[in-house]
C-alpha cells in the first residue's frame, strides 16, 4: 500500500512537467513548419508633378501699375458779375455736347454793366472832342498874342530910336514899354492855356482807353454770363441752383472735356531704367486696361517732371471709347515694355528662390540656375520672365515641392 501511494504522488508531480514539455515541443514543430516570408524591399517614393516645355523666344515685359483717372482740363465757370442764375439746364454727372448751354445769368445783370461802360466811352469821347476844340482855339489865340507882342516890341524899339533924336517924349517910350510888358503877360497866359489843354487832352485820352477797356471787359462778361459748352464733355460739379443770387467770381459749374482724361500711375523706381531705355530707343509704350469685359490700349503720353523715392508718375491717354471713365477712378493696368530676346516664361510656382528652377530629366529633378529679368503676361496671368542654362525643349517642373532636391524621383502628370 505504501508503494502504491508513493506512485500516485509521483504521478501527480510529473503531469505539469509533461504538459510544459509538450507545449515546448509543439511550439518548436510549428516554428519549423511555418512558411518562409520574402525579404522586404525599401523603394523610393515617386512624386507626381506638373511640367511644361520651355522654348527661348522674344517677349515683352509687363509692369502692373495702379493709377487714378484725372482730367488735365478741369474748368470751373465762375460768375463774371453779381447776378441771378436764370438758367441751369445741366446736372452733376451729365454729359453734354459742344454748343450746349450750361448755365446763364439773368440778362439784365450782364447787359446793364455793358450799357454803362458803353455810355462812359461815348461821354469820354465827347469831352475829348470839346477839349480838342478848346486846344485849337487857344493855340490860335496864342499865335495872335505873339504877333501883338512882336508889334509892341517893335514900337518900343522905334520909340527908343526916336527919343535919341528928340522926336518923342520919354513918357511915350515908357507907355510903349508898359504896353509891351502887359502883352508879355498875356502871351504867358495864352501859352498856359494851351499847355493846360494838352494835359487835359492826354488825360481824356487815357480815360477813353480805360473806358474802352471797361467796355471790352463788360462785353466779355456779357458773353461769359451765358456759358456755352466749348467741347464735348461732362459736368463734374454744380455749385448753384436756378434762381440763386451769386457774387462776382462765384463758382457755378465745373466740367471737363472727354478727351482730357488721362490715367496717372506711379512706375516703381526699380523699373524706371527699362522705361527710359524704351523711350530713348523710340519705342512707343502702352498700357493695357481690362474694364467691364473690354480691353483698351492706353498710350504713354508723358512722364512727370519730378520723381520721388518710390518712383515716377506716368500719364496715359484714356481712349474715348472708355465712356464710363470718371476722374477719381482707380484702375489697374499692365504696362508693356520693350521686347526682350532669348528669354522664357515660367509660372512663379516653378521658381525656387530667385535664381533656380528644376527640370525633369529621366524621371528625376535637376537644378538649373536662372536669372529673373522681369514679368510677362501669359493668358491673363503674370509669369516670370527668365533666362539661363535652360535648353530649348526642357521640361520645367511647375509643381512647387518643399522637398525638391537634385535626383528626387518624380512622375509628370497632366
């Protein structure tokens, strides 16, 4: 019994050990019989990019400018005299044609000063004629008084000779001398009257010239009191109303000619050399305007007389076909410069920094150094105009990759 009991005890102790050994054997069999896994191969990622084929050509650089429409002939019609506004057939912003009435003062207010000035001329002319007659009469009187004086002088001389011969008395000689002196005073008075007439004539002639000038001014004011359009244009501002009493020189209406409009835009300082070179070479520069679905050409008229540190103002002609143009409009235009040969146009997404692009060669990127020489307009978009070691027909990557390096594998997609 003791032996049997001992065998049972040993049997209970061996069971866990047999289970562990069986599990180890089963794990070893499974490990030896599992299928073999192929080795993992690490492959470089291929980046999809867009690309374009470039070709050297002659392109016109473009400068994007912002400017304001102005009028170089903004006219303000002022009242020539104080008066009442009798007629005002136009409104602010209204277009007019040459010969149309714009504003008129009351006829009495502009006619009365004209009639007064005209009467003043007539009155001065009459006084001048009277003074001329007086001058002529006094001149004749002076001539006669001088002849009488000559007689008196001869009488004194004769009596002086006779008294030496005791043919006349001394009292006779004294009487003749007294008569001669009185005649001399008479001649002086006549001479003074002639000189006075001369001065009055000169005074009246000056007054007549002044009266005629006032008459001419009154006639001009009479014409300016009725403002007639001198050309086709548009009303910019109306400062009075019909029935208003206005003072002399008070502004009534402001207008401008449709052909006086121009665009004032500032050309940046770093772009001025290109503009100067084109002008010196005789190239006619023009800006392109896109407005309300229409394209317009704005020729460069002139450059400003003074420059600023930020650039120089340029003035462009506004075509008459741009009928919606108004002073104060803000426009964006593209100024086309002198064509540049042997350059290529690429989008800005193709540029890395200021002097590098990548071309696709055998499915890999290759860095190429370029020079950015300006901007060019392509299908309504601004692209960079470059030159460098880009061969004709090269494929320039236009997708901007942050990790772009030489040798990076890429795949060109549409």
